[in-house]
């Protein structure tokens, strides 16, 4: 298993690396800015040098970007969000797919978001980037299916900490007070009186607990398996009923 993050390798080794090794797997850790081409290219090559092949690519990356209206936003803020959330997916696929095509097998799993399917006020760069990941996933699936490669996307949503971050950012931008305790209380309430993704939810099929990272991880495991060999070009929701 090769993992990368913007955080130092030592931190990766002591956290995720140790967890993976405990399961009996070899681990290669990289500190990589996945929005930049050369570091991604080097990471892929070093992974191939170490393991000889790459069977599964999971592009799990994202930053929230600015919380403001488009007319108050700088071009740099826009570009930075798309570079991390979208360019990284392109670069990962660009440098891994030749190996998958060579051996006529591969699984690509791209992480989008619930915001890839519905608007999120004051978060245009984030929404645009995550919607683009879905379009990229569907198109790439059509391009590489003949090589026995599947490409799918996961759309997480309804995660408490993530929703809290977005709600706080929106309140700060609008100059409104934000009560974290009240937000968490509503989020964890019954479906009829819960708030998920910053909105009140009526009795429309939302699950009580929303969804967590473990739910998205379970979907990723399925997509990486042989059982999902005929499933491609799909964007799968993992949000406790937030997205339909």
C-alpha cells in the first residue's frame, strides 16, 4: 500500500502506516502535494519501483476552499481549490493509468462529495470541483473500460465534523453568530428534527446518525473488489440519505 498526504512522512508512518502494517501489509509513505505534477509523477514511479505494479488508485483528497460569494473571491482562491480537488484526480489518473492499461486491469476510485450533486451556498469553487470529479469519472470510465479498468466515484455527505466546518464558515462569512453546541445537538437529533448539511430536514428518509468516514471506506472496499468488476462510471452516495 502506498499512501500520500501533505503532512510529514513521519506522521503518516506513526498513524496510518502503523495501522496498515498491523494488518500485515507493506506500506510506502509519501509527503506529496498532489496538485503539482512532478511530485505526483515521482510518487507513482517510486511506487512502481517498490511494488512492481499498481492495481487500485484511490483519489481521496479535498479542501473546503473559501466561504464567500464569487464576486468577493480572488482568482487565486478559485484556482487553489480546483488544483487540489480536481487537478490531483487528473494527475493521479494520468500517471497510474498507463500501468493499468499495460496489464489490462485496474480499479480507480475518485472521491467527490454530496456537493457534487447539489449546490452549497457560498462555496462555488468546492462545488464546481466536486461536480467536475463526477463528470471526469464518468468520462474516464467510458475511455478505459475496454482495458478492464473500472472508474467510480464516492460522494460522502452528512458527516458531522465536515458539516460543522461548513456551517461555521458560512456563519463567519455572513457575520452571524454560530452556536456549535446547538448545531451538534440538532445534527444528532431524530431525523424529523435534525440538521444535516446546514438545513432542517423533514421526515424524508434521512437516517438518524447521518454517515461517517467508515461508510465511505466500506464502499471503496467494495469498488476495489472483484465483485464490483462490472460496475463503472457510477457516483455512489454515502450520506445517510442527504443526497438522492
